[in-house]
């Protein structure tokens, strides 16, 4: 059985402010939806769940192989967390070990949460999939590029609203100044983005864009009169008991009470407690423990059941991409043999962390892997851990 855990949609990276600060060119590594698929392992025979000791050894071996400060994994089967493990240190150069309770920055995995929040408001009748930008912001008509007037919430969540993959440099520079409340910052940023022409005619192409999710966040704030951060906490995190969920770099500034993010330089690994500005928070500024992220995946795996948060049909809508695209509403959808059909996934990085989550609804299974550094080694290491866990728990 081929265990394929690398997606053909490497879409996790957020913008990062270049150094030195005076260089305001924007960066966003966006991977093509039509890229190649990497097969990491071919597993044959009758696989059985590994012992905790086996998993810990495998995790540490992969952490060392890819030179990662820390590496952690959580596995879900049949609605329960069935395994967790963590190895390495919270901060490079410090011996404080990472734990299975530690909080990780999840980057663009946040998008699946913003999409879930939007779906909740749709069920409540506060929003429709067809609600347009100017339905919510009628005062922007005639100010923003007219091609955006009729862009819908659904198109924004599917990255088909024509918004650019890279924000206007002046708008991005202003976002870093963080003047005003996060809601005010988002609205100013959104206006600046929408004044520019679309990168492609809305509805014609899938263009991975944090800016589109900023627009969704601003729309939800306008409709509810509530900051996105409070709204997602009250309407999603609390009902799912995601008690560690928050925003920005985890932990206390300057302390080692949580893992730090890291960047790799030609000569070393640099610890960091930085993040992207609040203006793009709906696209990637959440942190939480991997257990709490597992609870979020459990909720999405239960799409065939009626529950108190979303109806099955709404969850199915979130997991169904438009024709010709792999990107649904906050989720990448790909076909995998080990998943018994469709697998849904997302990965995320603010260029200092990397987290990936894979869900197999037909198997009632998910695996979440995270590390506190970004880059190719982080991606490969997390992919290999996910493949190992899929082989242990689903291999036949």
C-alpha cells in the first residue's frame, strides 16, 4: 500500500516581514495545485499500532534526521485521541524539553477554522454562501475595484475571489505598523487590497490568498459587531473545548514556558517569538496544543452525525471543492488509497513553525504533526511522521 502524505497543494506559507525591516517587499511561497505528489513510504503486510516506545523512538530519529528543534504528533481514531508523543526542545540552545501539552503555532490551518466559523453564521442566517463583499460593505461600492463587488463568501473561502496571492506592498507595510485595534487594522488592510485590480477575474482561478480570508474576517466582524478573535473563541474554540487556543506566538515574551518558533540560517538555527500582523489573522494566526487541534479534526470527522455546532450537510459543503480545484472551504481535498477515498488536509506555517493535519473521514482517522521550525526539512519530517502513523494505524 502506498502511503502518500505529501499533498499536491503546498499552500501553507504566510507572508513574513523581510529583514532588515526597511525592506518591505512581500514574500509568499505558494505551491501549485498541479504539482507532483511524493510517495514517502510503501507499506505492505499487516500493520499494527506501534507501542508508545516505538513511536517515541521513531519520532526522535526523524527529528534528528531533519535537524528539528522539536517534533510532536497526535493520532485520532474513532473519535478518540489514541496516541500522542513529543520530542526535542522548546528553544534551540536551551535544554527545556517540549511536552505533549505544549502549544504550537498552526499557521494557515487557521483557514479551516475561519471557514467553519463562517459556516456557523450561515446556519444561523446571519450570512449566506452567496453574500457578497458589497452586501456587507455597501459603502465600499465605488471605492473598491468594481470586479470585487459581487465576489461571494464561498468564492473567498475557496480562494476563487480573484484576490492576489501577495498583498500590495504599501498595504503590507501599513499592516506591520499595527495601528488601531485588530478589527480596525483588518478593515484598513482589506480596503487597500480591494482598491487594487484582481489578480484574475473572480471565479476563474484558484489563487491561494491570505488576503481573501482577511476579507472574510472583516465581513464577519461587520455582521456581528464582534472582533474575529473574540468571535472564533466564543463560537468555535469554547464549544470544542479548545482551551489552549489563542493568537500570535505562543508563550510569554522572553520566557521558555512554551515552544519558540525558529528559522534556519546558513550557519545556525535562530529562535524567534514573532508572527504575522493581526490584519491577516483569519488566514493564519492561531496557536493551540496539538490535542486541541485534534479535537477540531474530530469535529470535522463526524460529518455524518447531527451535532450542536454544524449540520452534516454544512460540513459536507466545507469539504467539497468546486469543479477543477482541490481547495474546498478551508480544506484541501485529495484522493488517497489509505483514506478509503477522499482525504482532507491543511498545513500551515508563519515561516517559523510548521503543522500539518490529515483527516480520513471514511476511516474516522486523523493525524496531526507539528514542529517549531519551518522549511523543507520541517515539511519532510512532518510528512514522514504522518506516513509512519498512517502505516501503524491504517496499514493492511
